[in-house]
């Protein structure tokens, strides 16, 4: 029986099986690229820069995503039908490479930049075209007429194939090809139920709240709830950005569009992300689990919350991608020990309180791998410690016990 492996699920003769081996085509999940702040409440997208987007122009019509490890077509292939998009990508020879294909929804969504809009893409690396949408390789659940597509506004949704101009419609659906640079790794199980109220996504290494809060929140309230959440002894929860929410969507399920049984408690709701819509900054992105689209609404409206925590070992560093900055002890009392990768010579350290007030800010020289930060004058409570080194920023929730 022929198997086709995709990011996030295994297809056997077009039948979906969960909990089996999955092929990991994305090395790390990139950040949204949102660098502007839209609130003084700590915990918005801007406050967490994890796996900052990074690209290399190969000067041969291709772009390498240094975070995901995928290679992309620099100039999309233009407007075409879905069927022609599949044929076009599969037959493409570009930059001396073959093996091109249409991306999966998560892959296509990974290159969107949510600090930009129309197009929500980095035009320094990806050539601007007239595209309104980009095809992915996945149909809507139980449909042969609707396909998942990303859009130039920064969202993703299920669209009729007939909407594109070449099929008689009025909209511009383009094809952008992708290829694997290295052979994808195989992961035995997509998700792990940790038995403590949390679920680990073994493809992204993000850890998710298993049972969401039964209440609805405004966007600001959602941020505060996530930052204050403790499950068991775990307190470093946050509101996920829109790429993180989209990464757990199951395009081959509806009402809810989740991977059962791991997220069965999510239900059919809208879930806030920490990501603001940059050209309408009174609105924020959310994930709808009816079908799995990402769209936006006013921040004063009410949606549900599903919290996430990251794995610091996955923070991208272009020099040593498998190293990270670590802090201990946490909770702490009078000092925090910061472990730096061996090449670090200097950094800036900031500690802010839950109201966004800076209580400590200093430039440090790193003479050894371990730096001891004196926190004697800081009162007890929850704080956020940020370590800035060049273009990299790592933020940690810390608890001071005095």
C-alpha cells in the first residue's frame, strides 16, 4: 500500500489515521514577524520573539527559509487553476533543483509575515506579484471542490476551486512551489497526552493546554489570563500567536477541525491569538475551529482561549541552532543564573513587571557561560526577563519569592 507522508498527518490511500508516524517537513515553526507593540499589557505577539524569521536569497530564483529548512520559489508561478498548480509545481525545475511541490497548509502559512499586510509576506525576499491567494495541496474535508489557500491579508481558509480567474472566477489564486532540502524526519506520534492537563505537539515541541477555560474573554483579558495561568507546577503559559494556533489545525476534520482525541475539549469556537492585525490595530487574529480558518475581529469582542508554552531549546540561533539560553532557579529569590551559549560576549537584560514597567535594565559583558544576575532589590511577584543578543530576543516568565 502506497503511503504519502505530509506534515502533521499520515495519508493511506486518502484515508486519515491519527497517532501513527508523521513526516516532519518543518524543522522549527517560525515566528509571525510581528515586532510592533499594540498594548501595554505584557504577553502580546510582540513580546515573544521565538524562531525569528530568517531567509537566504540563493540568487538562483530560490529562497531558503533558515527556520523551517524549506526551499521556496522566489517568484510565484502566477495565476492558475488548482489542477494546473499541482502539475506546474511537480514538473518545475528551478535553481538546478527538482522535487518541487505545492505546500501543505502549515508550510504555506509559515512564510506569511504578520507585521505586513496586502501582501503579508516579506517582499525583500519574495518578489511582489498580484496574487490574492496561494494554493496549498490539501482539499477541505470531504470535498473535491474546495481547497485550503493562504491569502495576501495574512489568513488561511477553504476556497472553491472555481473562484480563480482561470476557472471562470474573479480572484487571483497563484502557485508558489516548495521543496525539501533534507529528507524529512519521521516522528512516531504527532501528539502526546502528558497526563497532567497538557498536550505536546511532537512536530513543533509546543505544549498546549488540554482543556481550555470555559469562559470567553476580550483580547486584553485573554492575554492576562494566559500570562497568569498555572497548570500543576507549570506557570510559563502565554497566548499563542496565530501561526502557533494554525499549526494544530486539522484541515481534514470539521466541527471541530482538531486532531482527536487530543483536542476534543476545544469544541467549535473561536480562539484568540496574541497577534494584532497591523493595518487595523484594534483587531486581532483568531482561529475558528468550525473549519479551521484564521481571521480577525475587534479586540473588544469575546473569544475563547487555548494557552501554549514553548520549548526554549527550539529557539533559533543561526550560529548554533541547537543551543539556547537557560535560566535557573525559577522561582528565584535573590539571584538568577543565566547560562549562555559559548560564543556570547555581551547581552542586554530587561526585567518588566506584569504592568509592563521596566524594573531592571542593564548591558552585561559575558566573561563565562554562566552569568549571575543580582535581583536583590526586586519585590516578590511575577516578572518577565528578556535577554537581547543582537537580533535575538528570548523572554522568560520568572517568579520572585522574597
